[in-house]
């Protein structure tokens, strides 16, 4: 019985460093990463991207960095407005 407890404690001790490094604890702000601090909606799509709709653009987080989408009057496929209230994904993986 004691040998089994020692073996279990040894395994847990070996795995503990991996568990503590699992999260980065990074703080994201509108100073560098986000387009605005006024967040309206947070959504995770089927591919794992995090979409954050704000009052000054749409932000996509891939786990490492943000990509910011904003209205561009020269591009008819861009956002119609920078004020993004929400985001939806339909059954065909299209965003609305």
C-alpha cells in the first residue's frame, strides 16, 4: 500500500510543473491588442478563434495575437460600421 502511495505522489510531483505552466496570465488591453475596451460580445467559433465585438471594430484572437477588422470605405466587403454589437455563426460557418 505504501509503495502505491509513493508511486502516486511521485507521478503527481512530476506532473505538477506542467500544470502550473498551462496558463500565461497575460493581460490584454485596448492600449496595444484590443481595438476598444467597450466589449459588446465574445464568441468562440468552430475553429477555436475568439471573436470580440467592440464599439470600435471586430477583434479575432487566435491564441497568440489579435487581428482587428474595421470599416474601410474603399472595400465593399469590410464591416459596414466600426460599432459591432454582436457576431453570429450560421450552420455553414458564415459570420453575420
